[in-house]
C-alpha cells in the first residue's frame, strides 16, 4: 500500500514534468524553477522566521493562546487578501476588484480583534482569572 | 519574567529555555520545539491534504471542461446545470482555505529544515528533495492561483499550463510524502495514538487552542471570499476579487465589448448564419419572432466567481433542427470578435441538444448589453464562462 502510493506519487510528478515540457503548451522550465526556488526562499527565509519571532514574543504575553489565535486569523486573512490589496495596474473592467478592499481589510481586522478580545474576556470571566 | 509569570498566572506548563542553539550550528538560534511536533503536523496536514485533494480533483475536471483534449469524446455531460459552478467554486474556495493551512503546516515543521547533519544517506537526501518539491510547488500553486483570480500576472510564464503541470507535481509529491511518513502519521493520527501520548501532555491544551484558531482562520477566509460564488454569503464577500452585484446589468463580466472590438458599428446589419445541410441566416428581428425560452442559468468563471441570471432566447436545438443538423453533430460557434483565444468555440451535441442551451437575446428581462454579448450570445448549462460565447455570428454543423 505504502509502496503503491509512493510509486503513484512519483508517476504523478512525472506527468506534471512531462506536461510542463511536452504538454499542450510547452514551457521553458527555467523561469518556473526559478520561481519555485524563489517561493521557498521567500517563505523559509522571510515569512517563517518572522512568524517564529512573533510567536516567540507572543508566548511572553498573558492570554497568549487568545492573542496567538487572533494573530493567526489576521495573518490568514491578510495573506488571502494580499492580491486584491496590492495588485498594481489598471483593471480589465469595473467588475474586476470592484470593492474598497483597504476598507474591507480594516473592517475584518477590527472584527477579528474584537472577537479575540471577546473570547479572551469570556475565558477570563469564566475562570475568574486570566488564562495563558 | 517567565518564572514570575508562572507564579502569578498559575500556569502549569513546563519550564523551557527561550532559545536553543542547534547542534553544529550554535550561532543560529531557533525556538524550542513547542508544537513543532508530529501530532501538530499530522492534525494540520490532514486538513491541508483534504483541501489540496479537493482542489486538485475539481481543478482537473474544470481544466478538461475548458480545454477538452482530442481523446475526450463529443459527450461531456450538460447536467447538472450547476456542476461547473460548484466545481470551480470549490476549486477556488479549497485553494483559499489551503493558504492558512499551508502556512501553519510549514510553521509546524520549520525546525526540520535545520536537521543536523543535513543529509544522512541517499534515502534521506531523496526524502528531503521530495519535501522541497512539495513545499515549492504548494507555495507557488497557491500563490499563482490566488493572484490569477485577481487577474495579476507578475511571473514570466504562462499561467494555465504551469498551474496545471505543477498541480500534478504537487499532488504526486504529496502522495509520496504521505507514503514516506505513513508510520509517523499513523502514530499521531488520534489524541490517544501511541505517538501522541509520548509527546509532553501539557502541550495538548496549547495544541487544541492552535488548531481551533487555525479552524477559525479557515472559516474567516472562506466566509469573506466564498460569497463571490455562493449567494447566501454574498453580503460577507469583502475580500474576493469579484462581487456578484457588481457588473453591467448586475452581472460581472470578464471580456468587455471594448476589449473584443465589438460596438454598434460592428453589429450594424448583423445576421446570424447557421450552416448545415440547409443553411440559412436570420436578422435580430427574425430571431425575436421565433419561439422564445426563459431559462435560469449561472455564468461561472474559471476565476471562481459565478452568478445566476434569467436568460431569454431561442433554443440552440431549434436553430440546429431548422438547418437539418443530425442529432449527434458537433457544433462550431464563431464570435464577431476579431481575435481572442475563445473566438471560436466547439460545442458537443450533449450541450447543443440540451433544452436549456439558448442563443440568448435578453438578460434578466432586458436586451443584452454589449458587454454581455449583444446582439446574441450562447448560454449553456454546466460550462465554463469562456465557452459561453458572446457576440455570436455563426453556428456551423460539423
């Protein structure tokens, strides 16, 4: 079973590489390889260390679980909103990116913080003391 | 400060050094391994695996619907009418949900990047290589997918073939990773699995809090984006690249008439040509005289947005019957636009013969606007938006 799954995995990877090089629209592989490597460098070199640093700081706070959870939701929302917030250049038409994303992002951040504060307060109130 | 905090807060967690040098790399500080453990990785990994599996399958089906390969017979099903809408909505929603999951998963396993020695054996080297491929393709797939939905293309390659090829590499390397890690996954599958029990018990509360927060993050990104295709959530659609209420005649568009080079001048004296055993041509007024049908069908784009609308027009099958087309014939539809990848569309007989498939003249009770394909457009059930040809000039029986 394990071996079958592993072999199937290698075959699927082969299909992908074949499709890139010889598929319906063959691509020059080097730009793709550069972007793949770049994605790892940006994540492992910048995003992950920053996350660890923030996480390390948060463990020193009271109510650290609630704070961490709130930051995690905020980070997830910001990562997903990144393209609509920062896409440069003119839009193809007015129905592409039609909303005020800066305002909407601020609203969801504020709501997340309020929910976080609410959850933290609820826990403190239930236990009669702050929870870490 | 840690010790004082423990006293005041009554915290029971084990004491822990704030920083720990790595063996062999004493100058590189890394956090101690709290929650960077196999149970956390397994718990996040299976959610991420499920999201990526849904994303791969829905994406693959949608891809073959949009670019039918030569070996696929003239028989893609035209029902259910909402099929493509559901599949592509799920594709984008599962990919979006995978963003916080992937970042959390990589955070959980990050210390393993610095294992010492970096390579122990050929097997270990191959395993690390496969993980590198998995991480790189997962990051780039989600990144390109997310940016494509916002029509942002900063990369020097073409999106569709690369996103398609990397999806196979990602799924393959994920399968290989699960196969390699199967014993560890099994040992940490449940809270009471042997591997989980061997981890520090005081981490369990922390881990549950982390997983709960991650679930909240997945929920938050889903409810703030899924409204672009799922009407009950449209009021919470705050961060998606499209909003169902925005667009000409209340319906989003991708290719405008201006972009396609179609305007009042282009359509002057327009006649629909239908070529078959008994060819004919009809003016817009003559089309309006034919029996009109009302259908409720969605426009669903590969970018993930969709919206249902009421379309009025002439059944394609009535037009084909009048030209004497055989029931199993493929149909070629040509648009007025001069260029564009989807100027010519080929329609399998399953769609052409479906009573819901129309040459639409009206949208929600109004004359079609130019941006929605005036004077006439195709609307068919269960098909990608780019194949709902606008500004139709000609139908041909092949």
